[in-house]
């Protein structure tokens, strides 16, 4: 007897805000996030069968679960200006960036192509919910959730990333081949970063609900085995020390603007007559050294605010719109008592101790205690619900609402 079931989209739940870090998780094949971090994170690959058990459970009951975003709906994102999209074709390799016209996207039944959609957590709540499962990894490290959709044979070719990545199979099957080879040289004649000598060491076919974790620099190649194959990649970036120090240092330099005492000029009443007039004076070096110490510019603490501000910058293509009819400060406060205030999906919020940084700016410096605490809640829980909030008219919370960085839940 054959039965006919329509496939249903999987609806990923939002993770609880306090994650059980010491408990076994199906997502990691029965080990806890504590164990995953100690044994695998940034160290070695891990394949997890049935990481999302709902897919296998539904199949066992004769049902069929599909990706949270069906093919037709997903392809529409590639037409939008605000979605970063790339189209990769194999045989021969070619590469194009979006936004695309409808005609530019091959039919799902054609082979050897894949479409990559970046930053999908900002565009679909299911993608944002999936990210919430990974909040046992510092927000600073998170890059985004990318979704790939492919025709049979589609993929981006053998390559390596500088990212930690969780590759979640959401629709159709994908064959993954990986290698921890040392030779990561690229083929110079291709429009894509493809390895010159890929020598697969392990391979698996991933079914919907399976997940593969790869640390940086593990060579990999994922080939779609079914039309409409969807892989959701949760990617974690890692800044270089050069980037961190350069960004921290120039912000530190900017912050010196706010210290009027630094306008005072170097004075050298103790300078003696010298035969080495060409040399930088000892007196200048001495006074500069004591200024650096006095301002604590020789200590790490001075760099961290600038570095945190930098790391809280949103993606380049993030767009924030001011609310159509912005509430006046009092109405804003009343609404805050009745609805949840959420970061816009492209807003980044990070904390340094009690200080909070949002989209590249400090939000807590010089703010009233109630505003400070509201930002700390937003940073920790990525939502704010308050009974009563007293605030001065121009708080940074209200400003962030006016800028479209914070939005009320509908
Ligand atoms: C993909 O989903 O096809 C590509 C993901 C990756 O290999 O980084
Ligand atoms: Co990759």
C-alpha cells in the first residue's frame, strides 16, 4: 500500500535563553556543549547523524519533513537587493554575485549549480532560531547563517575556509568529502578558490537532519545528490591580531580627542645645552613615557573598548530604516511596558563587562542606571521586556530605536 504525504516544513524552535551546557544534546550526537567545546571546537571535524532528530522521527512515521524554507520561497531571496547572494556553476566553473533576475537562476531540475545566500538570520525567523542554538559560543565569533540551494551535482568545489562551520543538511542529500591535508594551494586559473590537489580522506552522505562540524582549514567538498539540496551553514569568524590591534589602536587614538589636558604642550625648562641636537630629546621621551603610563595607554584595558566597539559593527550590507512614524519619548516608554523590544536582525550587540556596544558604538557611557541595565539585558538576552522604565528624553535606548537598530516585536 502506498500512502501519500505532503512534506511539511520543519519549524526550528528557539533555544531557551539559559542553555543547558552540561547536558547531552542530540545536536552534538549525545554530548554536551561543554564536551563539544573541549573535544572538537577549533580542533577536529565531527559528523553528527540525526543532529535534528525531527527529520528521522517524521520519516519513521512515514511522513516527510522539508527545509523550514521551501525551494520557491528561498529562491526569491536571491532577487532582493538586501540579500548577499552568489551563484556558482560547475562544468565549467563560473561565479556571479547577486542580486539576480529570475531568469539568471537555473531551474531546480538543471544540474551543476548552487546559489549561496548569506546572512539569512536577518531575513527569515527559522534561520534566526537555528542560530539561537549556538549561543554557547561567544557572539563575537559568530558570522552568520548561510543557506545554499543546489541542483544535482551543485557545489562550490573543493576548498577550505578560515571559519569554524556547522553544515546542517536541511533538504535532499549532500555528499561531503573532507581532508586534513597540509597542501592548501589553490588552482590559479579559476574564478573561485578551488584547491589544486584535493585528496579526500573521509566521505559521508548527509541526509536531512545530519550535521557536519568543520574547524578552519579542513579541506572539503560538498556535492548535492538531489535537486533542491539545502545546506544551512552556521559560520564563525575569527579576526586576525593585525585587524584587532589596528582597529583597537585607531579607536584609542580617536578617544584622546576627549581629553582636554592633552592639549597642553611639551615643556622643557630642564633641557640643557647639547652636542647631539639631531637626537630626539631625552626629556621628551621621559615625559611621553610618563603620559603613556598616566593614561594607561600601555595597558590592555585601554584597547578593549575600541576592539569591542569594532567587533560589534554590523555587516557592511546591513541596512537600518528609521520607524515610519517614530513614537515620541513618552509613547516609546509606554510601549516598552507593553511589548518586547528586540535588536533588528542585523544589529550586533556585545558587552565588555558592564559596558554595552551596539553597531560599533558605546551605548552605556554616561547613561542613567536604568538605561545601562536595559542595554545589559538586551546584550545578554537579545530582548528587552520592562514593566516601567524611567529615562531621560534622549537616552541611547530611544536613539537606537529611532535609528532602527532596536525594533518593537509586532
Ligand atoms: C555549501 O553549502 O554548498 C557550501 C558550504 C561550504 O562548503 O562552505
Ligand atoms: Co566551505
